[in-house]
C-alpha cells in the first residue's frame, strides 16, 4: 500500500442510517481508487447526526464491509482515540461555534415552519428528498431564537435557516465539469440546524471537511445540488479557501432509473460477506459498473488499482439488473 505523499485529503463518510449496499460501496471504492492511485490521504468519518434514523449496528457493519472489500483508510476509526474525533455526534461543540458565528453575522434566522425537510435535515438529502423552494415565511419574523420558541405551540423546536444571498455559485466538478447554481433562486433559504445547536448535514459536512483539511470530496451526484449550498456556507464562515475539489459520480440505478435502493433487491454488502461470497467477485462487478472490467471478471482491489483510469468511468447513470448478482454466487 502506498503512503500518502501529498497534503491532499479525501474522506469516506458513511451515514449509519442503513446498510452499505452495492451503490454506496461503489462510491467508496472509487473514492479509494482515486486516492490510492494518487497518494491522497483517506480519512474515515461516521456521519451519525440523524439520531432517529441511525441504526447503531450498521456502524460496525459498514466498517467490516469496507475492510472485507479491501478498502482501507489512514485516519479515523483506526484506533479507539480517533473514533471520538471522527464521529459527528461527538463534535457538537465545533458545530456550536459555527452556528454562533452565523448568528452573530445575522446570516441565519429562526424558522418555525413545519416541513418535512425540518425533520430530515440531519441526513444528506438524496433523490426525492429535496423540498420545493422555501417562500421565506420566517425570514424577518423573529428577533431571536427564543422568540421563535415561544411562537411554537406544539412540542417541537425551531430550526435555523440560512439566508441565501442572491448570487451565483460556480465550481468545476472533477467528473461533470463546470457547474453554476443560485440557491436563492432554486431552493431558497435552507435549514442548517434544528433546535438552537442541533447541526444538520449541510453545516456539519462543511465544518468537518474544513476542520479535517479535506481537499477532495467524492460522492454520488444526487448530492450535487447541496454543493452550491455548501459553497455559500464556506463563504459565510470565512473559510472559502477551504472549499474542496468536488467529484460527483453518476449513480448506480435500478431498472426504474432511480437510485439503487432496497426495493430493487437486497444488495447489502454484509449479506454477500456473510454468505461467504468472494470479495473479488464483487470488486469485479463494481469494476464492471465503473468501466474497468468485463462482466463476470474477478479482481482483487489491488489489481483493480492498476486498471483505474478516471476517464473510463461512465458519465451516465448505470443500471443494475437484478440478475447481475447471480455471478457473485
Ligand atoms: N454521509 C453522507 C451519505 O452517506 C455523505 C455525505 C457527503 O459525502 O457529503 O449520504
């Protein structure tokens, strides 16, 4: 295994809200390949802020699944000491500082609207999770968070919403090229926390990537719209220089064209691992979906590393057929 030679850092950031399946395993595999073929350091971060949806058993399972595939990392969850530092639920203090800074700069405001998105802000939004544009109902309604609390009759907490400036956000994606957005026009002000200091995904991911000096973010392209919001947060927190390079990968999809999910069949990695299937068969299949192998080839992760070429990764969604997995048996 080559040791990192540059100060380039990427991360594997699973959310323990569900099992690792073929779709997210492929994203992690490509992250690993992009890193290992270029001497990039890999950190592992557990994104467990979404308390009601966190399934504790999936934390260790994700680690076991990745290790079974041969995906390793350099920092985070390598020893007991750094588990704390790399687990989001242990990092509330650092998020609090960021929230206080945004309050001081008057860049966020309390919002009492009851919307599905307020309930779901702790997780990264994936396909179908994006809400319609926020009309700005609470923009200039409350003088303080406490005022907003008083205005809620039911037993729930106000959220903090980011006041989007009406400006374009531009970045050059490593897979998809130039991207131009304007969150104020597309989705409107977005939620960054629930309760006074309950940081949500958008804020936590920015604060963490900046604090952990992450320079490259590789993830599924269903998170591409979030990048425009996250760029606004980097600017608002005065850490614009820390904006990483983004690579948004086209996703694996089921026959219906939707992001690979349970309803398309059980593609949990732990199932293949527990059945005693060969990890090399699965690596071969994921390599096939990524343009590096023929269907049915078996490959070790180190053999795959020699074939890796970013330009071969298809630019379009890749359809997984249910009978594909028969070759794993
Ligand atoms: N933890 C997020 C997820 O599993 C990934 C977030 C990100 O890469 O920014 O969807």
